[in-house]
């Protein structure tokens, strides 16, 4: 996925809707700090793996069921929410968590201040019939108006204007993140899935690694990543480094990292389909055990049976059935490290998802999309 040349400051670039080739609109965002907390990868893919655990006996079911953490979002969010779609589609909010608990401190870097953060969310819209999906990445550094929200412990957090998107999760956890996304999009989030550093790394190792091809050398000491150009089968630690890296690729922006992660997601889905776990009961259980430990869900998915039913509906969606974009944004003229929503173009995205229709190309044309310089090709 070789990237095109980047327009100069103030010059809009053209964008398609695949999320695979994007010049940058306006000036490039300056590289971020050393703490790369990015993990915006596929908790819903982990849920897909969970379906494999359905072959276990009763005691295995009980063990897997006990692995799952869930949060009661319905109670925290109440009834003041967008209406559920009646067209057979579903929206899933997927977050990556960089909590420093349970072994994540070593993986995430930085001090353990007792908090957890999300870098960028993904709205996964599963179309009617569950044969295709749209994935919309919401960049962490986008400045938004956060609504007043109540967390799952009953605490209330006041509204705030012009704050970074990822402040919603750090302020009020999953409930506040969902409330904020629903406020921005006016779309009902039917489900919530979260995965952390440790869970992601273990899942990749259980899958036997994921094969990717790099078009150039990637070296990022902060992400513990050193990959020469070529084809690699990444283990869990390397895969985690890849999806977290910013300095190692492209323009050093979070938008460039989104492109990289979207390419990796396609490779991950391909690996899930090709791994052949049905031939090995031991492999089935190991994957199911890792997957159920890795995810936090809404209470509607908080059991093995619920996750199995949900995941069964996603099995028909492969890497070629996913359409990935980034929410339409532009760089903030006052601060190149921040992004501003392009509300009119974003509305085209939300309207299309609400109607369960394809996202129009015009929604992402002339928007900031970062630069990954075609570093990864899903192998």
C-alpha cells in the first residue's frame, strides 16, 4: 500500500474510502511524545475466536464464562440514547485499553498512575445480513464536546468542550466513551468490546503469529520494533509494537498509525480464517481461553453463549468484506497535534450507517488521513 506524495501545508489531498492510500490534508501533525499507548485493534476479532470455544464440555464452559469481564452500560446510560436500528444492522464500539494493571505496564510504557486510557475507537457497523462491515476509526486526538456522563460505578462527570476524544474513556470509562460516541454520531451502539495490551499479545501468540509484508524498514525503539523490509510472521510482542508505532512509520501522526493498524487488521482476520483451529481441540480451547480473558464486553455479551451467538454472526465477514475509513477530520490550525471534525462530511458517514448504506466517497475526499507510506501489506 504505497502512499502518495503528501500535499504541502494548507493543501487538501484526495482520499478514497478504503483507508489504504491517503495523502495528508494541510500540514503534517508533529510527532507525539514517547508514550505510545495505541491499541485500536480488533476486540471483535477476539470475540470471533470465542465461538471456537463452543465445543468444550460443561466444566470448560464454566471456566470460559468466568473469564469474561462485562460492564452494565444500559444502567449507566439510561434511556436517553439514540434508538436502535430496525434494519438488521448493528453498531459495535471497539476500544483498545492501555490500563497499566495486570501486566500492561511493561507493555504500555509510562508510569502506572492507576488510570486506563483509550487511544482511538473504532465503530464497526455490521450490515444487514452480516456479510459485510464498515469500520470507522475515531482518532484519539480529535477535539470534541464531551457530554455529561455517568460511569458504571454511579459517578457523574460534567460535560466539557473542546477536549480530546480519548478523554471520555479516561474520565468515565466505558460508559462515558459510549455516551460520547453516541453524542457525536447519533447512532446507537448495540455492543461494546474492549481489549488490552496483554490480551492482544497473547491472542496473536495463540494464533501462531500474523504474517505481514513491510515495504520499508521499520525501527522504533519506543515500540521495541526493528523490522527490515520484507515479509515477517510477527509474534505477539512484535504485532503489539507494530500497531502502537508512530515514529517508526510515515509522518509520525496518529492518523498514519490508523492506516497501519487497518492494514494489520486485514492480516489478522486472514490469519484467523486460515489457522485451521477446528482440527485441534487443544487449539480451540487455548484460543477461547485467551479470547475470553482478553475482552471486556457490555453485559449483553457477558457470557460465553452470548459471545458465541454474536461471533457466529460475524464469521462470514473476511478482510475483503470490510470497508475501513477514518472519521473525516482536519488538522487544527492552532495546534498541529490536534484534529478537528469535519462535521458536514462526518454527517454523511453517520447518515449512511444509520440507513445501512455504503459510505459515499465524498465523505472522505479532501480530509486529513495521515501518511503511512505503504509500510504494511496484509500478507
